[in-house]
């Protein structure tokens, strides 16, 4: 009897050890967002958020595996339990059904970009009622819940470059984007901001981004504690 108990304990210990050594699967959106997420010279993922999360996991001896998928598929994979972490996620109540939210990893300023030929003076958009009068474009599958259904974000495109191009061609009045990402892409000549300016988003001018931890992961509590125990990006 004692031998059977010992074998059971050893079996559970072996299972726990194997589980702990299994690489943490991290899903990153394939639509890159410099400086947080980009590619290195070898085609692997890089960027400030990638390095930050790697350092946090390495400090607790976690191995990890990076996966690149469209944003919606990253969320689908988390719901299915085939990935454990999805970084760069803003808060949306629906995601709490299948994921835990880490503490904020960083905050990023949201800007409404517009054409200066349409608005020679900066438009006075101080509330959602004022913004709702205009055509506001966004990116597919991104979270615009801060508009509380008072502003329709439409059309939506797959890439940020397409969104800015749409603005330049006068198909929309405003493009809602993360300023730091757009300005970094402009520096790298990935898009053209000539003739454009921006104003702050009237609600949630700064948006916090988290790491989602799959509720289906058997080590979800351990991963959440590890991520929350690390410093915020940039600290």
C-alpha cells in the first residue's frame, strides 16, 4: 500500500515537472506594432514587449515558444487552450470568459489622425457625440469598446498602413490609432503622415495593455503571478 502511494506521488511529481518544462506558448499578432512587436533580421519576433516578456519568463526558468497569428486567431487559440499567453491586449469584458488579465504592461496614447486640408484648425472633438458625426476608421478585430457603441468605427481594414492610406484618400475623416506605433512606422517609412495631424481621443486618451493568460492552462496561476511580479515595460 505504501509502495502504491509512493508511486502515485512520484507519478504526480513527474507530471508536474514535465508540465513545468513544457514551453509556454505565446501568441503574437502577425500585424506587427513597432516598437512593441517587430521582426528581427532572422524573421523571429522582436521588440520592446517581446524582450520584456522573455526576461520575465526567463527569470522564473520558463522556456517559451513564439507563435505569430492574426489577432483574432490568437484569441481563438486562447479560447481553445492551444496557447497560454497573448500579450498586447487591451481590456474587454468578453475576454474574461477565457482569460485572466495581467496587471498593465504599458500604457499607450490613442490619437485621432485627420487631414489638415479638411481641418485647417484642430477640430474640437471633446466628447463622443461630437465624434459620432464623422467617419472614424479602425483596424479589424481591434477593441473599440471604449466608444460604448456611441461611435461607429467603420470601415475597418487589416493593416495600419491601409488605414492611414484611406485617410489620405479622404475615405474617412479620422483614423483611431496608437500614436507611438504610427509615429514609429512613419520613421521607418512604412506609411506616410504628410499633411496629417492628430488630436487626443476624447475618451480613454491613454489605453492600457495587458498579457492575457489562458484559463485553460494548468499553470495559469503560476504564469499570472510571474508576469504580475515583473516590472512594467520601461521601468
